[in-house]
């Protein structure tokens, strides 16, 4: 169908999808497109009567100043990391898989945050299970200051605690080692300072628990047997030694089956709603919902945000229990994105099923055009050691091979001493696997489900499908998309094209949301109703920054709609060669 549309020039679809290359049979890289402001004068080569020389120079100077004024009027919000990567590696060398870093006590200084941003952090995650409200506020403002003053583009995500049983305090600001056969007291009583072999859990953690039950820390980091129940406290013996991390999650098992702990509890607790209000007031970009069990809770939060927040805050659903797996598609459709929380998910399903379930979730998200983050234990050994295991690197590479939009560090960045090294490992492993996928031509095997119901939506999908096919076949250097709400940029990202996608938008919320989309470099610009002027100005400005050169080719699409033009008539595909 795509081939027939590309060939049939008289087709009504192509009346809406205008291909501006004048002769498709000619290699467009050898053509020179006369872009606005794309030509230049060399006054030294002008042969003029000397008495007119000063007049010509004055006219040229006025022309140059006018051009500079035009360019200065267009603020190109190119973040310093993408700009540096483009200069160093070129278009095809740019990393496409995004990186999310959990911010904790080990990386919360402005200097550490800047190092993570320089390393390629696209989204900073704040886990609301940890630290104080003032601490979170301070981190958010540091990130925004880095964006504003130093030219970064780092989005902010808060992650709700959810209705879960977890460790409140274990007497240490970082991790505690539980040795085999050691006896520990788990209590809901509050205490100050460090109490050896004593763990403070949240209220009600021991309800329904019996002697002989197994207590598992963070899905298997350490395990205990309940040997005595004293009032609401549990005395436990360590059976599998391991690490306690701050705010570790507790699960209980009996006769090989998980003891249900959250039955009847709401997805969002009272504390979660207070955290959400905090996120709204601080202008965060994403809210991740923990322990989502149905689509209604996601829709409820999205509706609430639409009435309470002036900016568009995206809602991500965390897939981490059996209920969310059973209702996966409806949750994905209702949300703005998904996080595959493998740690908690691994508590509820057999470990050997995690790889296949992860691939299924990633595929469903891509088909439904929603970004997906693979999280939990990607480089877990780097919480303690400066070098990951080879198995961890293979795990990261597999998530990239499956075309996850983003990878997430948890304790590796939040409490580990090697956060920058962990980010570097993610970046290198991602880039290498992306190159391999391109060499193997794996994108050509990606099936696309039709999403649109309205004709205009179906046309947008077909334009993006055709645009990516053209971009890959013609080996263009980049795809430029001009977009208000990011829809067409996400449709292009969904097909995982070879060249990077530069998304120009005049909406800051859209820019920060696109920060999570595979292969998309979001740029905040001033856009007008004149599409050709937008294209010419952005290309000229990128040229002045030395990031493109003569002969580079870009494929251009847009979903901007001037008031006097119908949406279907204005959507188009163009190919431009830099003059």
C-alpha cells in the first residue's frame, strides 16, 4: 500500500502528502535546494565601479544585518549534549535510546547533576518513597537551573509510593548487609538513630502474617523466615544473605505463593495525592503511578491533572503486578507511557518469564505509540562496584534490541558511588546495539498497527510511515518534524527510523515530553504559520551553528495547521538538501 501511494502521483493522498523532490529518479543528494537565505555573497569577488563600491558594501551590510535579525528572532533550543554529540559523531552517530536516572543522596549536588546531564541523562526521576519534600524541591530547582543557565534539556519525573509494604528505616543512610542466620526484628514502632538488627516497617506490615512465612526484600535481594510473632512485630532469621537498600519493599510468601498485601487499597494513597500536588506546584513533566491495576485509576489522575495544572503533565503507569499484566493493553491505551518495573514484577511472576513479558510490554507500547521505560536492576552490581557484570551489559543491550524508548537507573545512580560510570555504560551499550540493529536492517521487520479512526489521523499515520520509508531508502541525514503537541514526532519515533528525528515545537511541555521518545531530539523554537519560513529559518540557524554542512539532506514533515488551511491539506513530506 505504501509503495502504491509513493508511486501514484495523481492519488488523492499525495495531494495532501506533497513530496517536494522534483525528480525522484535523480539522487537528491546531488541537488541543491534554494533555501531561504541559503545563498551567500563574497564581496571580494564583486566587480563594480569603485564609485559604487561603498554603496554596494552598505547595501550588503544592511542585508547581512537583516538576516542576522531574522535568525536572532528564532530561538533554537538545542540542548548542549545533543549539540555536542552531533558535532562529534554526526547525525547517524547520535544515541536514540533515552536514559532516566534516579536522583538520590549520592548524586543530588548541582555538580553531580550536571555530570549526569553531560553524560546523557534525559529524565531525572525522583522516588517519592525517599527523602523529604524540601529535598525534592531543592533537586527540582537545581535541574531547572541547569536547563535554564547551562543549556541542558532534562525532564523531571516524580514516582509515587503507592500502596505497598516497605522498610521505613533500617538504621543506615545507604545499604545494610544481612548475613546468613542473623536474627532481625521487624517492627512498626518508630525509633531514632541506628538500632542493630532492627528494621522499621510501615504500619500494618505484619497483618495476616504467620510464623513460617517467608519475608523477601526487594524481590530477592535478601530473604528471611518468620520465626516469631510478638504483637505486631516479627522476629526473622536471614535465610538468603544480601543487601537492604533504603525504603526496600517487603513481600511475604507462604507455601510457594505470594501473600496478597494490597487487596482493597487504592492505587494512590493520601500521601501520593499530596506528592502529586507537590509535583504540580513544581511543574514536573512526568508522574509515574505505582502498582496500577486498571485503566480507570490512570484516567482519573489524567483528568485531575488537566483541571489542576496549566502545563501538560504526562502520566506513566508502572507495570509491576499481575493485575496490570492482565489488563495491559487498556492500561497502555489510557496512559501517556509505561514503566516496566521488573523488580516488583519479578515478585509476582516466575523469574524466567521476565524477559518474554518485558518484550511483550515493549511491543504493545510501540504498537499503541506510547513510550516505554525498562527499569530495575539494569546495572545492579554498580551500586557497589565500578564495573558492571557482562550479564548486565547483555541485559541492557537486549532492552535496546527490543526497541525500548528508555532505560532507567535506580540505586546505581541514587545511592551508588559510580553514577557517572553507570550512565556511561548505558550510553555506550545503547549506541553499539543501535548500530548493530541498523546494520542488520532490523527496523524493516517492525509491524505497525493502525491506530487512527478519523481520516485525518489515518492520513497522519500513513504520512509518517511513508516518511520513514523514504528517509531509510534515500539515506537522508535527519528527519525534521514541526509539531505543536508532538503527535507526528511520536508517530515517526514509533517506526524507529535510521536517521535521528529533530522535533521543532513552540510548546515547552511538548518539548519535555518528547524527551522520553526514542530517537527524538526536541527543540524549542518560535514557529509561525509560514511553514516554508519555519523550515528556512531553522535550517539557516543550524547552519550558522556549524551543525550541518552543504550537501546534507533532511526529510521534513509537519502537523502544524494554520487557521486558514485544513489539516489534511497542510500535512506534507518534503526533502531538502542543504545549500
